[in-house]
């Protein structure tokens, strides 16, 4: 199957201060950017929406896309799953071991890249 990315030219709307912005700031941290810049310009969320979120249209609009993404993050809790399988920061593991751990909760493995 092909990758779903850049499906439409839908514009990203900056989230205004409030519960959604607070939730994104807490659960989808923009680590590459200073916090204030991230909240003001929202570069990570903008890029993710333009690349992947637009592929959900018309079923999910921008707000619905981010709310769904945060719900899925909570549902699958991959960090806890990795810890349960002994995969923690600073330790080394094979790609297969990481894949197998993720498969225990998702049944499928996302496109992983090791850096």
C-alpha cells in the first residue's frame, strides 16, 4: 500500500488558546521548537496535518484529526508497551524485538525509522 500524505491543499488553522491547544502541548510535544514558538506558530502540528491529516478529509476535519490522534495515543500507549517488553531509553534492541512489542497492541507495525 502507498503512503497517505499530502492528500489535499487544505490549510492548517492555528489552534487558539484553550483546551485543544493545551492537550496538544501536553500530549504531542513539539520538541524541535522553543515552547512559545511552537504554541504561536505550531510548526510540527501544521506539518503533520498537511502531510497526513489532510488524507482524512472529509471524514475528519483538522480538529477531529488531532482529537482522534490523541485518543489513539492514549489507547495504544506505546511507551508503556515498550517498557513492559524491557525496551527502555538507553538500552539496545533489535528492530524485530521493537516491532514484536508494538504488534502486541496494534496488530500492525507503523513505518518505523531508527535514528
